[in-house]
């Protein structure tokens, strides 16, 4: 259990996350305008009359966005509601042309109901984090304050892009149930799992750097061992794992200081300062009543059938948790390595292609990918296209078949580890040909002729009589000295395992 030491007692942190992911679709949730929002597109060029809230314009629900929400719901083991509604969430802000946001009200069943995902808890054991709901809503526009010293601008390109808001569940009726996020590290693991599920299903890019995934962070504290739930604060629109963890820790310590000085924490919306890692009050926290929800009169209730749900379920790919479990079971990978290889479906597909039907490749290919390939993103194509650029100065793309062949050559004792690294470096430097062709071209095949190795061993022993006597008198650590000399004499081309065994035999 993560605790923070106060002046007189230890404190626990209770964390809730409201995560927004932009849903991948060609058009927006209630209009036909393109949903390909990104900062490089010219402002206010992907806006329909609906998005701009022109009088008399009516929203039309995008069915594909509903299917994307259902798919995500199935991915988090959630109930799918057969009937749900859309409502107008009233508040004024310049980035909201309508003066309200079309969303799904908290008191009504959303498209996606109660679900759960599993993360690694701080104690090293699996931990279920329950999700209360995931509901569809339209994104707001984007305010821009840095284009003019005295004016602000609004870009409506993002207005109406589909959001799926995922809200964690806090079981206030059973406070002993600890299936909630209780540390900054658990918050990061939860968000990474949400991101991986969304990406694996093709529901969202879930990219925090570009804003297609962001989180509102709710934090409260209580004395360690207590089942009490105290007043929470909400830090809005966080778009970095690092900053989220920093905001949680700072806000928890701020609340602890207030309580220990005899004060009370108010339910506020906070802002986070990236410059110094602090939080400060932005405004009083709104409640559902403040938003004056009422049913949207232009949208009929959303009806979802069992047939629709099952049709979508049949299209589901293997999810990251199942892929990680398979890697651990089939290849003996550690949790960390399995997690690195399932960060995206493209990475796991690349790994699967490299391993092929040879399980014995699994562990060594995982090691090469994590320690070498990931360090050279310009030299590998995780989408497995293997395309060669027309640009002669473009870096060589290393393919799954390249790495598979390199690993097979090591296993067959055609090359040793040192030679494999040299071949890999040559590929990084743009050398053409397969690993085997490169080995042939540069004479890097391993010497396996035992007669040739024996001649070199005899020469090394004859040239070092003093070390031979020391070895025979008990200094067996000198074996490395003899093996190293043989490897140098053969230009690193002898099989070190064979050299070691033959040298032992000769010296003994």
C-alpha cells in the first residue's frame, strides 16, 4: 500500500481517473465533417454547420462511433447497455459553440456500463480496477491564446470529434473494497493498460502527446487503515504520465498539510503547473446539477441489440493482457519484457512474425528487440512493411526475417554473439543483404573445425608455461585467460563454448 508520512500519522491516497480518448472514425459523432483532427491542419477547415452551431442544424448520430464504444466496452469486460440516451450538458465557454455539450448523463445508463481491467498492484500482485462507465460525447473546440498579445482565437476543427470518457469506480457502499487506484504508479499502469486496449482494438490512437488521450485526476487522502472517503479535488486535462504522477503526489501532500493544520479540503477543480509541479485552485468543482442536464430533443434513445454486440465481439483481436500472458507462458518472458512487446499491436505483430513457428526463438528475439531495436527506431518498421526507400541516405529497415535469420545463425553456431552484434551494427549502418550474406561478405563465419581450434590451443598453451603451472596448482580462474587468447588468435571467429571445453580438457 502506497502511503505518505505526515507529521503524526501515515496517509493513504485514493485516486479516481476520468480518461478521455478520441475515437477513431472518418467523421465526427454528430456531423459529416472529417474527424481527422490534428494541429497541422489549417484552423476552421473541417467544420460543418452542426459543429459551428448554426441555427436549425440537427445532429445525426454516427453509428460507427457507437460500434467503437461497444468494442472498447467488450475489451474492458463491461456491460453494454441496450438502451441509453444523450443529453445536453449546459455550460458556457468560448470553445463550445452550442453553449452545451452533447453527452450521456451520469444518472442514465451509458453505452458502456460497469467493467474492469487488471493491472499490477504496488505489492506485485494482480489487481482489478473497476470502471463505472464509459460514455460517448462530443469534444469541444480548441482555444488558442498565444497567437496575439491581446486576443484569443478558437479553432473549431476539433469541435464534435467523438470522445469516449472512461470513469473509474469507487465503491463507497463497501469501503473495505480496495479495487481502486491507490498510488501514482498504479495510476500510470492503469492509463497505459487503457491506452493499449484502445490501440489494440483500433478504437483510438490514445496518444497523450497529440491530445487524443487525456485524463482528469481526482485525488483524496485519508489516514492509513481508514475506510473513510474524504473530499476530493479534480485536476483537469492532464496529458502526460509523468505530470499525472507528479500532480497526484503534490495534491496529496497539499491536502495532508491542510488536514494536519486543522483545516478542511474543499471540492475544487485544480490546475497543474508543469513549470514547478504544483497544483492550484482553478474554480469550485461543478456537480451534475450545475450542468443542468436535460434530454437532447433532437436525438432519439440509442437502442443496441444482442445481435449487434455479438457481431462486434466476433471481430475482436487478441487483447494486450492475453498477448502478455501468451508470451510469458510460451516463451518464458518476464512481465516487464512482455509489457514492452505489447505496447502497440504493431510491435507485438512484428515480434510474432520474427518468432514464427519456432518457440525457441522467442526469448532471444525479445532480448534483441528490447535492448537493440528499440534503441534505433529509425532502423526498424514496427508496421512490418519492409519497404526500401528510394533515398540512398535513408536508414536501412531491419525486418522480422532479418532478426529471425540472425538468431538462427547464433543457434546453429554459424556465428557467435560478438559476430552477431557486428552484423547487426553493419545492418544499422546500411549494409545490404541478409545477415548470412553479410557474414559471408566480411568473413565472419564462426570456426567450428575442432582440428583448427586445437592447433591454436596447443600454441597458446606452449607460449604460456607459467600460467599453465598456476592453473594446474589450483588457479582455475586462468581458464578465461587462455580462452581469451584463443579468441584473439582466431579473430573472434572460434566458437567460445567449444574453445572453453577443449581448453579445459587440454589443461587437465
